[in-house]
């Protein structure tokens, strides 16, 4: 820890991921998204490992869900994005994938969200856009957040960049993040390393740090 001008500046993973200073953001681990990925079951198991470690360490856990708007409420961006993702040539062909309370919208039941954890819904890619996440983290006095889930290149990357712009330190748990497109996912990790705002780590290092903190 560096002390400068009245500030304590965390440097190591143990300092940045201190359970008293961080939270875990679980990104879009939804039934309808997991089933699109050939490695969805593997990523789910990795995310579950990290969640259980966070719960043991007393780290707050926030779950994100991507939500589709009904077609008549979707604006220009939502319609254009849906056309691109669904590979259709007309907005009339769009079928909203993640309408609230549809089967695909739900979080994977294995996550077992507890009464002490929160679920925030969003229609954008950043977990901070249009959700209470930023104020919730600040109100808890958190200086950093760990992120895991899917997909690295679609939602985790903009969340990391947005979180850094909000003055939080992002911690990307690399082996608990899945990509829809492997090369695009690797490009996102390379971008994190190049910019330097985020800490890249893995489940073993995070859980080891938390275990030592409890000793």
C-alpha cells in the first residue's frame, strides 16, 4: 500500500481485492445465454467456484441480467442491435430473446442467489448503464469490483472500461469469463493489459488471497 497526499493507494491483488473493499459482479449468467455457448457448462462451474469463495469471504455479490424490451418499446439502437445479433434484414423479423420472465431471461438456477445478494437488470452492455450498481458499490465503500461471467467481448469489456471511468478498480477473473467468440475474447483481454486500468487474475489467486485474509 502506498500512502500519498492523505490517500492509501492499493497495489497488490491482496490489497485491491480485500473483502472489505471489493464486490463481485456476475455478468449475464442467464439460461438463454449459457445455452448459446459450447463451453457454457464449463464457465458456469468456474463462476460457481468464484461465487462460493466470495460468499465465504463475505464479499458482496451482484448479479446482472440482460433484458430485451418488447419490439414496440425498442428504439433505434435496440432494433439495430437485435437485427445484427439475429442476422435478420428487417426489424419486423426480430424476436426478442430476453423478455422479462421468459425462460431464457432467468439466471442459471445453479447460481442459487441468496437473500443477501442483488439482481440488476439492464438493456445495455455496461453493467453500470441504467442500473443502481455504481451507487450500490460506492454506498458500501467499495473501491474495486471483480467481474466474471459472459461474454467477455460483448459485456464484460464495456463494464470494465465504464467502471474504471467511474473511479473503481476492475479485477477481471480471467478463467471465470467466457467469450462467445474466442478470438474476440482474447482481444478484449489484450486490450485490458494494454490500457492498464484493470487487474487480470484467476480464481486460484483470488481465492488464495481471500483465504489468507481470513487467517
